[in-house]
C-alpha cells in the first residue's frame, strides 16, 4: 500500500519519567536518576536506571515487564483516542523484549534444583510471559496479529519495523509497536561478566567512557494508515518513513569493526523512505557508552551522514533497557522531531579523537523533516528507523 503509516499516539516509562511530559522535562533539563539496584541484590556494585515505583512490582500472575509495557500502551492508546477500538478495526500488537524477563525465576530455580520448597508463582508467570499475547488478552482483543520480537537490543526497533510491514500489507488496521524490558539479576551479572558495565553514570561517546548502565522501561507507538486515522478525526503530525535491518555476521557480542551491518540497515531504511543522507535532521544513536559501540557507530554515522549532522544518545537518561530501548528511543526521536530540539548528550564532556562526531552538550535546536533512530544488538543485529514530519 502507498498510504503513509502515521503515528497517532505514544507512551513511555523509564527512570527518566512516568509519562511523556515527565520525559520531556527530564531530557530538557539534563536530569538523570542513576542509582544502585533495589529490585535485587548483587555481589558487586554498578549503577542502573530503574523504575523503582512499587506499583510495578511483579504479582502472582504478571511479571514486572508486562506492567511496564501496560503503562506505555495505556498512555499511547489514550493519546491516540483509542480507549475503544473503531468497529471492524483489526489491532496488531508488536512488542520487543529480550527475554520478557523469564530470567527472574531464580528463587524457583534454586528450590527446584535443591529439592527444597518452591512457589508455583514463577512458572505461572512464565506461562503468561508472551508479552504481545498477554497484552492482547488484557485489551480484550479477539483477533489480530500478536508478535513478541526477541532479537536482543534491536527487539523494540524490529517490532516497529514488523508492524510497518503488517500495516502496509493490510493485515491489520492499527498497530501497537515498541518494546519493554525489566532489570534482571541474570542480565546484570551477565553484562558484568562481559566487563562492559560502567562503575559510574554512563558517558555516551565521551573519551573517558567506561561502559554502559542497564535500565528498564517501555516505549510504544500507535501506528495507523493515514486515511483511517484522518477518518476518525485525527490529524497526525508524524509518520514512519522507513525501516531497515541487517546482520553483521561477525561476532556474538561485538559489532563489525567497520559497521557494515549498521550501514546496510541505514541504507535500506533510506531507500525504503526514498530519502538521501542529507535529508536527516538529526540521529538518535544507539550510543551505549561502551568503547567499541560508540567508536564504531560514531565512525559509521559520520561516514554516511558527515560529521556535522547532529547525533545524540539518550541512554544517559534511561540506561540501556535492552529490548525495550528501541521503543523508548523512537518516542524520544518523535518528540525531538516534532518540537525541533534534541537534549544534551548527558555525560559527554571530552571529545574522543577516534570518534568524528560531537554530540551536543546542551539542549540544541534542530531542523529538518526526518530523523533516524538506530539500534545495535548482540548477535550482530542492526536496525534503523526513520521518522518523518508531516
């Protein structure tokens, strides 16, 4: 179909805010809330960006990740005026996550393997762990595709790309697309074992960066074909212009040293959107603050777009929320594109001579009708999403 796929609603939850206005305020003010983890205890220390509100604690039949996702979905649907679905509309649900935090079952595992007592609550939550299916059940949607995407840190962006294909193919009329993830002791320990956790608040693209901070949260977009949105009285201001995905096929955890997979993903998105490199007003980079990611991504973006195109990483505000971060960063990209500004690249102080881009040190006005959001993942997966202003 040739109709534009428009954004009619957005929702977001992270350590930077409980809703869109709070995120906007945090990013404008350069505020970040990095702290020791409180949801679990670890034998080592490293700051995280967590949603510490006890309202999002796991219950007998729901994991925290679902509650985080539900908050963003509720806000997005409300903003889109979709508290009730239009008659005969088919809703598709496309949500990315790393493991849907099936890893938070250590108590059950210990009891099971030691022969001691264990609660049946953990396996009960496990069987309700398909994030998209669970969301459809909560919403009472009887029909429509429900897809949970698990492709490491590209999951949220890939979920939005998949939603784009389903809408263009006419397989659904409205789509909820994005991602969610919760903090887990297992992933926290895993990244510590890899030696990529920073002992201080992360510093994306800074010369003295020491690694990433894990985070958690959710980001969700409501996507619709433009004629259908306008038929119900909505005047959208943004649309999804293009999406691309490509694999490095290089290493399980390290990106290709020349960023070849990332470049293919970006060029696929540009071709699908029928845009040139010069059309990008700014780029919301993956920017994890690990030595390899920032150097390789920064060099790749400069090679494609030139060193003067504004590039920012928002992970200094949210941490790296793994499968949820693509959805969150799509929301931040949409806010910046619509309002014409990007936040300070918080934590960036000293230019790295090996990285040709210079992220902004303060809130910066940007111009242009299009913006790019990138996601790089373990396994060599790369995803690129281009948003446009109507």
